[in-house]
């Protein structure tokens, strides 16, 4: 009986609460949290047709690192090349702005009476900036030291970076083209070449392959390109692969442009570097009896002939921010992991956690943003800018960003992805760090209009 009475009492109380709740007046639609003006600006743009259905995130911080305004700041989005700032800022803080990356030229024997009785071995250290001009300089130095003949081969050793020369998450359509060039311990001219075509006299006709510079050894070319309309632009796709012997050119070359040039990715970086070092030696009269090829098995170049240092890290990072070069960024990303014997993403997370940024929603399959599986939140990307600018390398980092009026920035763009991050200086001189990421939009022009409106609005604060 007592149990039934308790149940009846509870039921009555619940009914009374429901009745009281029903009698409570509904909240007034006029009682809402006021939007910050920049949040309203974003929402106004987000409602336009070009951004309908898009995923959009934004965050801006004041000079003390506090959030001023935001929209979906904790939603992880694909950033494209704005992700490069995570890699560059980390390398800058860990290694310093004067850091240089070394490449060594070694031999299996000393130079005796003008002869190396053995092989030359180029040992890569992950430098993304090594050039043909550098190799010609080496050849000149060896000539001055009296070298006249190499009885063996010229070998390229790029085994510093283990695994594939391509990221596992790069698209098949990326890895034959120049922007998707491979990443190796030994790199020359960013592991790229320029290929030239001549369009046919009418649309639909086959385009003619005119040649490649620099020469790429050990491959044959399958040219399937056709002629497109006058204003069709670059429609050429290059399909290659890791150390492949065949490169396929497909797509269209615009009518009326001859020659029309595009950039491709070298499939075997080590052989490419060895081939061009041998050519540089021959050009100054140094004989080389053996072939130019990649190291297979153990390399035995114990005698060091010279060391070559890359430009200082500040210059590499400035180049990355100016050109959005994937290859340069990936070399730094892989070196970050290699030097601490950890995954590069782990090194990055640990460094910034020590600086007060504990990433949430971060996924770095690469360091450059070419992988569509990369994610970061707008808050964390904006926070990274704040920490980088106010950190020990803040002046160098700030100077390395592109500048347009009050904006210092790094952008990102690929199909369906636009982003921008950096610093806006307000009318009273305050620096506001921010990040804007937009995915799945219908019109890139609408994203550009939003970006420009944001910068203009913030700069007037």
C-alpha cells in the first residue's frame, strides 16, 4: 500500500510540473545573443547561392590570443595549403631560422693523380632546393682539384627517407604532375621537368610533344594529348608513378599556343640527380666510365669530397609561403619526423602542446595539405598563427608570409576547398590572427568575395 501511495504521489507531482511548464510563456524571439558584426557578415555571405550547402569555419583572435568572433571554430575541415603553416612554423621553432640542410658528395676512393678509381656517390640529406647550377658548381670544384677521370659510376643515394616517394593519400591524378612531385632524400630541381607541346591547327587534332627540359633518363613518353579551344587553358594531365618507366600525357592543349608548357614530376629522383651530375662532369671534361643510376644495396662512398648546404631555413619557408610548394614542405615534414624517430604529426603535436596548443580534430597525412584526408579546426589554425607570431621566431615567421595591404597570409586551394590564415592589422595597429576554411562550395568567386569582405571589415576595427 505504501509503495502504491509513493508512486501515486510522484505521478501527481510530475503532472503538476508539466502543467506549470505548459503555462510558462514561450521565450520571446527578440531575446537572442547578439552576433558580433563579423559573424553576421559571414552568415550573410553563407546564405548566398555560391555558398549554399558549404561547410564553413572561422575564428579570429585578439592580440592576447582570446577569441573575438567565430563560426564553427571546433569543426575539423580540409584546409588545403594553409596546413603548410603548421609544418613551417614547427620547423622554424625547432631548428631556427639559420638552419641548413646538407647534401654530401662522396667517393669510394681518393683522387689520386687525377683519377677516382671507383664510384661517385651523392648522398641526399633531404634538401628540397638542390639545383642543376649547384651540380655544375660541384663539377667545377672537382676540376680545380685536378679530377680528370672516374673509373666507376655516378650513384644517387636518396634513402634517407624510408618508404614511398609519394604520400599514400595523394591522388593518382596528382603524382605525375609537377605540384605532386616525389619526395626523396636526394632531390634535384624539385624533382620536376618542363614538357612542351604544340597544338594542332584545329580543335580535336593531336597535339605534338616537342620535348622535355631537363632531360629525364630511363622513361618513354606516351602522348595522347589533343587540341582544345583557344581559351581552354591547361588541360594536360600527366600520369606517372613511383620509378615507372612510362609517363602518359593526356588531356588538352589550347589552340594557338606554341609552345605550350606544363610541369611534370620525375619518377626516379635518385637516377635523375645522378644523371645530371654525370652530365655536369662531362661538360667540364671529367670522364666518367660507368653509368648514372640510383644506389642499390649498400653504398660505399666513404671518402667525402664536398658538402653542400641548402639556403637557410628562413628562405625555404619564405619560398613555401610565396609559392605554396608541396615538395619543399614535404621535405621539412619528413625531416621533422626522421630527426626524432617519430611520426611527423606526433612531433608537431608534442611541440605545440608544450606551447599551449593541444590540437583537437587535427589529421596530418602529409605536411603540405595536398592529401584530402588532412583536417584541422579553424580555432587551432588561428591559434597556431598567434603562437608562431608571438613566439621565439615570430619576426621571421611574420616576414615569411605573403602581404597584401593589412593582410599577412597563407592561402589554400584545391577542388572544393578554399582557406586563408594569417594576420590582419587593424586601423589602430592591433594584430588579429585568424583562419577561414570553406569546403564543398558551389562558387569559388563567392568564397573570394567573403574573404575580401572579412579582411576589409577587420582592418577597419
